[in-house]
C-alpha cells in the first residue's frame, strides 16, 4: 500500500467539553481522503485539514445519489489506548453497498490504513469520559463529472471524525 501523505493543520481546534458533545456537532482537525479512477486505481491517499471537498457540479453523487457511508466508533481504554469495534465489518458492509451502487469500494488494507492513521493523527480528540467516544464516518461518493445513465468511473473515499457523547 502506498504511503499516505500528510498535510497537517497549521492551528488546532479547541476540543469542546464532553458535556457539550452531542452527536456530529464538532469535527476533528483532519480527514482522510483517497481517490479512485477507473484504469488508474486508488491514488492520492492523504490526511488533510478538515474542510470542504472539491467536486465537479456534475458529479454523479449530486445527480444520481451515488453515495454511501458507514459509522463506527473508537473508544479510549482504561490503559489510555484507543480501540475500535470490528472495523473490518464496516469495510465489508461498505464493499457490499458499493457493489450495489456500482462504485469501487476501498479494499480492506486501504480502509484500515486510512482509519488507523487518521485516528493516530487526531488521537487527542478521542474522549475518555464515560458515555463518550470518537465517531468515525467513512464515506464513499461517485465524483466523475457527467450527465448520463451509467456508474461513475471516479470515486472519493473519505473519513471524518467527531467526538460524541451519549445519543440520548
């Protein structure tokens, strides 16, 4: 697997107090992005500052809904280490959904490499208080710019992170 390039944020965000977290309200300093193009494969694997995606206005995700996401969490263990709960299952579900949407799913090694490296870079965001975790949102979107009835030949796979409290 090719190395993930990193362009780290120049200034880091202030982490909100755990009692203010809620769900999907705050986002970490960085995100992981990998691109796919038919005939080229996966390329431009990178960790970049959290921010807007640059996609063509005619991208298939906007006109034909070629998108899917997964959701999983990272937890701070009693010894301070960070643990995930079966992320390989999330990748498998993403791959199954991608097949139905005619999108190229990230292979397990890319999924895990992006996930592990992004959480390592933004580890300070993994809360340790009871009923808190780091929510992980892997997302896959068709990005080829075209209008027509066929699957996108270009895809972006990205992962964003959000510290969360209890849902209820």
